[in-house]
């Protein structure tokens, strides 16, 4: 089957998972391709299954995923889909909420999976010896088996869907709703704040400005500057790709590590045996 695996990825975890899923679906005889929602325009999903992945921010999917779903054309015939998330500690009700959004477009979710992945926040806010760092800056050793199992579930569900369309939205829980409110209004607003660019460290390369997925950075006087401060998705891409460590998310992130692409790939490669 033809499959489009679309995703948003702030610092690369979800992109890595999307590509691993696509590889395993290809191995099962499907024709799968991946693409970031940041530069992906979908005119039609005819004869195509959709995969949609995202990082969980505050136990919810980011606004860029909401905008992507809004742009999707409403299908005339039922379209099969699977959704997946990456998270440091929980994805809450986000997969079910996304499945409900997709159903409004006549896109039927037939498989769901949340993957525990390394925390870019813990890498940035804690020293390597700290308990939270050791607990959260790691790839689950079970990831290879989880990926294989999910690809098998997707492949089987897509085959069943061609015979008789169905959906598996999942069930939302009140506990997850309460946790999401706590994560958004307490944890994230307390930790992810005081964004700033240290001007004497910024070299004016513009990398953070060009790659910000939420338009929250601009060049001002040959230096990068936040436009809305804390008012963005808080994906942490800018702080992870800055070549001089000039971006801080509060003083707790000063002189700490960064979730760079090289650091991320090292974590995944060790578990996936790349």
C-alpha cells in the first residue's frame, strides 16, 4: 500500500521514529515515504494511507499539527491512518484527540502508538549526574521491538481496512486531561520561560531564525531576537542547533548540555544498532 508518513519534529526524535516506521513498512511490501508537515502540502489522499506523528508538548500535540490537519482535504472515501507520538513521560489523550480531528476529514485512525524518547528539556536543564537526567535522557531499550510490533499492527490494520473500513480512536481519560492541564500551566510555564539570546555569544548566523517552525525569532541588528518570548511551541529546536550556545531558556539552562543532532543520533544509534 502507498503510505505517507507525515510528522512534526522539534529536535529530531519524531523524525527518527517516523523514518524507522517507514523502513519497517517498506520491508513489509508497502511503499512508504516520509515528510515534515513544515513543508508538506497534501492535495489528495486517494489510494494513500496517512501516518501522522508529533512530539507531545504538555501532553498535547503542537499547534503546527493542528494547522496541518486543518489544511488536509476532506476525503470523499474513507482514508486509513495511524498516529504516533514521542514523549518524555506521557502523551496523555493527545493520540485520541488527534484521531478525532482526523475523523472530521473522513480519515480513520486504525492504529496508535506512543514512544518514550529522550527528553531535550532534561538534557538542557539538568546536569548529567542528576536523577532526572539519568531517567529521561535515554532511549528505551525496547524501542526496536516496539517499532516492529507497531509496523506489524499498521500493516495488518491497513489490510483489514481495505476489506471493511473501521476506526480505533482510543478513549480519553479524565486523569490524562487533568495531567495535561498541570503540565501546560504549571510544569511547562515554570520551566520553559525566560527565553533569551545572549548577545555577546550570538554570532548572527541566523540558523535559529531560519529553522524556527513557529516564527518566534528574527534578526535584529545582526543578532537573533525572540519576538514573542515564551509564546511559542517551545520545541527547543533553536537552543539545540545554536552553534555557540547563545540561546537560554532561563538561567537553569546556562552551562548545561544541548540536545544536538549528534547527541540525539548517538542515543538512538546505540539502541537501534546503526
